[in-house]
C-alpha cells in the first residue's frame, strides 16, 4: 500500500519496521496467550464429545483423589461447571466475597445434552473475553485468559443456592451452587459449583503459604514473587529453580532430590 500511494503521488509513511518490532517484542506473550487458550479450548472440545473433564495446570500436584468429589457432583445432577472457590471473605461483594481459581476447572460433558452445551458455551465465551482483554492490554497477556473467566462472570446475574449466604461460604466444607444467567453465555446461563477449600489448597499466588492440610486433594506452590516481564524467556532457569525451592518448602516436590 505504501508503494502504491507513492506511485500515485500521495504522501505516505511506511511504518512496517515499527510493526515488526512490536510483533517481535510481544511474540512470547502471544505464544503464552495462545497456549493458555488452547488448554481451555481442548477441555471444551473433550466435554463437547461427551466426557467430563478436569482441567489442571502442570504445576498442580494431586495429594489425594479428587474423583469422589466430582463423582458426587455428577450424581447430584445440577452442576455444569465447577471451580475451587478460593478464599472467601464473608462479604457480599464481587463474587460472594470469593476468588474462584479458573485455572482448575471441571466441565460436565457426560451429563445431559443441555448441560454439555451450557458448559462448553460458557467456556468459549470466557475465552473470548480473555482474548479481548489481551489485545487491550497485551503487556500483561499471560494472565488475560485466567482473568477473562472472572470478567465474564461479572456480566452475569448471580444467585447463590437457597439457604446460603456469602458468610456461609467462609467455612462451608461442601460444594455450593451458584446460578449464573444473563450475558455471560450464549446458552442462557450456567449452574456453577464452588468447590470447598480442601479441593484446592492454595490461598495465595505469591509468597509463602502454610503446607497443605491432611484433607487437601490438590495443591500448588506459590510463586516466590510477582514479576511482570516482556521477555519471560530470559528468566526461565531462575524461575524454575525458585519454583522447585517453593515446592520443596511446601512439601509438594515428589521427585528425588
């Protein structure tokens, strides 16, 4: 286009070099974004085929068998997607005062066709929100898919199951159900299960935590500190060594020293 405009005698500036520099600088972030999205897309595809799916991260460590909790949800029949509810404050703000962990998601693919459709539709809609968030603020793109789920939930009306309040979620030891409706899905809403703290024993992203309790089923060592980097590849070895040290400190390193 630049060459064509010049041949027509029109003023033009060739910004290709700036575009290429930007693409090179953000290439790793876009790769991470794509990899994160592909995990969630793969989970949605498996659920769409008629199988239940538990989507985990590579740093999640199983300390017990989570299948009993998930089989119980399946037998109860209502829940279409479930996530750990995280730390709950007891205040009726945000998502009932809780911070769900959207990196650990159970999708009900083996239920009814309606349940399967709603679980997959919510998953895909949340990915779309995450993609938009990434392109609006690419510098922090490694977190955008994760945050896309939380932002998508904010578009819904949210109704906690009858008889429960936000204060009850602080110490509740069983899953709680939340009915989502409105603009967060293309299939009319979702029946979301909030898994108890024992299902996923991690309460912070960064810094030290108490070792997982005896009843914990899945845990993950927190990152030693928060770093926002454009060139994540420069720190791979440092990050790996720090993660291994953190996992050992939290008794989550199962390999021989």
